[in-house]
C-alpha cells in the first residue's frame, strides 16, 4: 500500500479527470487501476468521483419542476435584458 501524497498518488490524481472521462489509453488506465488496487486512499478518491459523476449524469436526466424551470428562465431573461439595456 502506498502512502497518500507519494509520487505515485500524485501521478494518479493528476490523471484522474481524463481517466474518468475515458480519454486515456488502455495502458495508462491499467497503471491507475493497478495503483488503486494497492492504495486504498486513491481507490476511495476514484470511487467517490465515479459515484459523483454517476449522480450528476442521473440528475441531468430528471426534469426540473415547472416552478423551478420558470424561475430560472425568468432570471435568464432578466439578465439578458440588463445586458441589452
């Protein structure tokens, strides 16, 4: 197990966004996954971010209540009016 803050951890955390976005080559993903298999701290960070991304994607599929949507549209219209005025 590596200690959080080690150079390995820094490399993993530095590449976490492209890893989670599926933008890394297979070999780069394997390096991160191998590290996380032996580093509970980095594994927890990766798992937490994956869960957060999943929740955000799920929320994006939910429709806003009409009152909230209308309030947001009114606010945007008001802001645009101020820019033009």
